[in-house]
């Protein structure tokens, strides 16, 4: 598969110049520009974006996220979130990262407290 690194660089430049602030909180699910990544890092597809779970708001400018997948492959680091926009979703905890909130597109939901606690426990066990 050919990856559109030039297209992603152009999109990143626009995002970086953006002055629009997004405000997010833990447990929220957002569409996010994650871009074109290398090797087995989770990509954002043709539009460079995918849903993510906000694990923690780090500051007014950054947050810690986990990309989501609709893959049904079970793995200890891919806990189920239930249905997100009509598809079964799993958080990819092996690929958590800090992002600038400029990457966030729009909020699509919020994870219930019980499922979020499962995510937090899995992360504690990981570290």
C-alpha cells in the first residue's frame, strides 16, 4: 500500500497553523487526525483520521490518547469499548501517545465509567 506522506505533511501544516482550540476530557471519544505513520503504527486512513479515546487531558494544549480499531482480534492490550458509531470498537493501548488538541476533529461519544476503569486497570498492569 502506498502511503501519502506528502498529503499528510500538507494537512499537518494546516493543523499546526490552526488557532482553534478544542477542549477534551478523559473518557471522551473523538475523531482525530493521526496521520500517516511508519510500519505497524496505527494510521489514519485516506483522510488521515480515526477515532481515539482520550485517556487524560494533560494541559489545555495536549492530551493522552489511544487509537481505536474495529478489528475483532482479541488481545490483552485491545480492550473492548462496545459500539462506537455503529461499529464494535477496541482501544489499542500498545499505541497510546500524547497529541496536541489541534489534531482533534469532533467528539463522537463518551465511554462509561465502568469500561474506562477496565482500560485504566489494563494500563496500570502494562506499566
